[in-house]
C-alpha cells in the first residue's frame, strides 16, 4: 500500500501502520479497536483519541513519510525552539511563533 495516497475515507490498516513504523503498543490498540481496519474519518479519529492513541504522531508520520513534506520537520523545529524560549507562557510562545511564521 502506498501510504502517500491517504485522504479522507482511506482504509487504515495494521499493515499500513507497520509500514510507517508505528510503535507496537499503538498497533495493538489499533488491532483491538479495528481488527479489519477503519476508514479515515472524523469519527474514527475521535475514537482513536478517546483510546489515547497518538493521532498527532500518525498525522506527522503520514505527512512526512519518505520525505513527502519536509517543511513539516522545519516547522516542528521552529515550534520546539519557540516553546523552549517562551517556556510555559503560552501567549509569549504563540506571539513568537507568529512572528517567525510571518517572516517566512
């Protein structure tokens, strides 16, 4: 399966998760919830979040698989840098993030 062709409604399977190196515990949770796979829909994402699955990791893994979207990595690094600079002050972190984003 070509993991680069994922869109709303695509059936997500255990094989696909293994292809993008999902951790074994997440694959097990997935198998327990959807043994035959599941269509990528808002409902299934909410179910995954309710099962405390790492849907942020999934989105990032799909977007960046095999160098598909290298900008994601760059923005991740910028976000982490602003977070470190601002600490736990969300408003300061957000302001700094917006300043950096506007300059690009």
